[in-house]
C-alpha cells in the first residue's frame, strides 16, 4: 500500500505557487525525479497541468482543455483534473462537454462544490432550467452556496414559478450578508 501523496496534493499546489506572483512568477520550471513509475507519472501530470494553466492564462481555453483532459485521463480518480477540464470547456463555449466533465468530477468527489457549480453553470448556459433546479435541489445542502440559491431563483423565475423563485431568493438573502442584487431580483419575482 502506497501511503505517500499524489500529484494534486503536493506537486500541483507547489507548481501553482511557483508560477504565481507570490511565488516569483517563475517562467521556467525543471521537474526532477527518480527513475520509477511515480516520478514519471507525476512529471507527466505536472507538464500537462503547467501547459493547461499557461494556455488558460492566455485565454486559449480549447487548448487548455486538451492538456487538462490528458492529465485527467492519467488519473481519472482525481476530481481536480475534471474540474479544471470542465472550467476550460465551459470557457471555450463547449457546455455539453463541460457538463460531462463536471459530472465526472462529481462522481469522483460528490462533495466537490466547484464541480456542482460548474455542472449548474453548464446547464444554465444550455438553458436547461428544469435540470438546473433538479441539480441544485438534489445536491447536499452544505454544497448549496448563496450563488447557487440565486441561480435556483433565476431558473424558477424562467420556468414561470414566481413563488418558488421568491423562496430561493429569500434563502440566498438569509445565507449572505451583502445581498443588494438579491433584493432587486426578489422585487422582480414578486411582480410576476
């Protein structure tokens, strides 16, 4: 049994830090390791991760998605890769694929808030409001953020369900401190 870390626990956070402003905005990184399976795999994932991050910073979302997809194929049991793939696909204007990637990430880690949010955003982009409602209502309550409650209210309003929209907006207001935009939406929903 291997008890050490996997790439997303140490390698990828270290790479993210090194390429960030706080870490010195490193442009060149050398990956070293012993000659056995884990270092080879970790280096491959790290290369794909770095390439995907670089492409994402350049706004080249389809290319970034390709790199994240390669990393995800290597370690399909890690939701982090699926979440980054879903995000890149969504930003590339490919919501159907983004939804599949986000749902795969949720299957790996049902407690991943970001995978839920990306699933919902993909559904919203495709105007699949009934499924938006279902996804949010079926999610564990601890994963449903005020932002998702706001999306739920908007979906309910688009489905011509003003009472349910008002309830969702009120829940969002209760869950957040600064909710000026929610008061506005609540007023709109009340007028229907």
